[in-house]
């Protein structure tokens, strides 16, 4: 019973999230021969203020990139 937790920053559409869930499920079927009926995929959106890279928030990094 695989459980996959995907963490992303906000912005993905419902359609993109559905494709992620379908794709990850299929990958586990193809690579590990897992049953898709018992494969769980959870997508968590993490605010950019709560996600850090290189010692700063993603919010700050994106602001600098503009």
C-alpha cells in the first residue's frame, strides 16, 4: 500500500494535480508492480513564505528574480 506525498508551492491547476496523481500512480504500477487501487497520492500546497531554499524563503527568491 504505497503512500506518496507531493509538496508543491501554490499555483498548480486541478487538472495538473490530477495528472500528477495519475502519473505517480502509473509509475508505481510500472516500476514496482503496485496495485493502483491501494496506492495513495497526496498533494500538499506549501505557502512560499513557508518554503526555504538557500537560506531564504521562496517568496523572497521570487521577488529578487523579478
